[in-house]
């Protein structure tokens, strides 16, 4: 455990005074996300800024430094029978909570328990002027006005250096069970959405390799009663399966070097008409595609499905990798960036070339 916020603040001030740029690095397990880091920028390393600042199990609130590994946080929570319900992916033992928020990463339970953005109560942030600021707090009712804390989700560090995060945590479910059965790709979207609409304890739904997987979690009686009513075989290695999905270690994600595209679309929309391998998650609202292609070709397919697409991993990352934005939204994002980081110090071009 170490608080190096003053050291980080001084480095930002020095970079600003010298007209330098900085690439923010924590555990460095998510370096593949976004555009390629600037080769001309220095490194602002937050990996030693670690430790749990405050934890109130009864109040379901934890405050941690941004460089704290996810594994350390989850181990402390497990001792109290609690967990991070947004199920952050671990891309390695060094994966940190700060990088998880910056990349807005959530696991299989996201549609039912919320995203990392939904669990953030407050943050501390060093902006491009070297000011160490606090936003939000440690209770849900504290949030008022423009929610800067949640604005950091998916910003890829372009708005400043997150130093502390206050999170809502939740009790771990008493029981969990996974049902699996063969369902065709042309039927699975209707099937998953129908199941999700029922008042049952479903906490994950995905499809891959011709099989649909449904996870039930909650009170033991509710889980068992639902399993008896629904079709599908009980999967003995259900917990292991969902851990592989959460950490993107399933064979679908690791078995190929082809580019990985993430479609975020309406859960009931027809699947984009492109040939290749698919992994459908979040009951249809998140769809992964393996294959070569251009962002300009993928975007129209995502729009038809009511959403967006981005190049998540692999492929050419020298150009744009995020779904293009309307001019009006571009101007808003640039104004927000200028407010937090007027000299463009943090992660230049990482999110978009124009940021």
C-alpha cells in the first residue's frame, strides 16, 4: 500500500511546464485497448499508487487507490461475503481498478447488475493543470449536477489521472447455477430476451458455438425453482465457464489472432450480416465478431442494429478504432477535454485522433 499522489501530481506539473505529453500506465494489461499510445509521450505510472483507503462492509462502500489490483480488492471483499457485481475482467494479475474504470469494462452480469460506471460513487482526479480534485462522494445521494465521476468511464484516461475511486459493493449471491443447451443462432436472440424478461434470478446469458448458457444467481430456493422450470442441462463447471468469459479467456477470444470487434447494439436486433465467428453476450446487447474488416464497413451494420461498434483488439490501431461521432458530439467532447486537460497532456490520441 502506498499513496504516491503527490509524486504523480508533481510529474503532471513538470510535464505541463515542459510542454510534454504523458501516457498513463497502471498494470499495463489493457494496452491493446484504444488507439496506439503516443510514441512521443512520457509515461505516468500509477501502478505503485495502491491500497484500500476505506471500506465499510455494512454500508457496502469501498474507496481504493487507482493502482490497486482487482485481485486484491476482490480478496478483501470475499472475506466479508461481498463482491464487485459488475464482474470486471482480469487480463492479468496486474489488472487495476483504475484501468477498469477508464476502459469502462464490465463482465457477464452487466445488464442485470449494472456496469462499473453505475457502481462509481466518487473519484479523486489530477487534471491537466496539476490540480488534485474530488468529485462525488461515498453515498448515492451525493451525486448532483454534472457527474464527473462517471464521465471517466470509457474516457481512456484522456480527461485526467484517476487517483482514487469510491465504489458501491454488493453481497455475493447465496447460490448460482448455469443451464446450457443447443440453440441455433437464428433463434437464440429471441430465446435469451424472452428468458431475461421473466422475473427470475438470471444474471448472465451468452451464446457461442451453437450453445446458449444462462446463469441463475441469488437465493437458493429461487435458483433451484427456476432451474426446474426452464429447459437446459445443469453445467457442473458453470463457475469456471463464466470466469473464462469474464476474463475473456474463453477459446473464442484466445483461439485466433484475427481482429476482435465489439458491437454494442439493441438486444433484439438481428445479427449483423457478416460471415465469421460470433460470441453473443449480455442477452444480445454485446456481440463479439472475429474477422478482418474496416471500421467504415462495420459502422453501418452497427447503426442498423441500433448501436455502435469498435475495434477492441488486434487489427490496425493506427487509425480510428472507436465508432465515429457526430460533429455536435465531437465539439462537446473536445470542450470537455479542454476543461480538464487544456494542454492535451493525457493519453494524446488514445481515444480518438482528434482528442
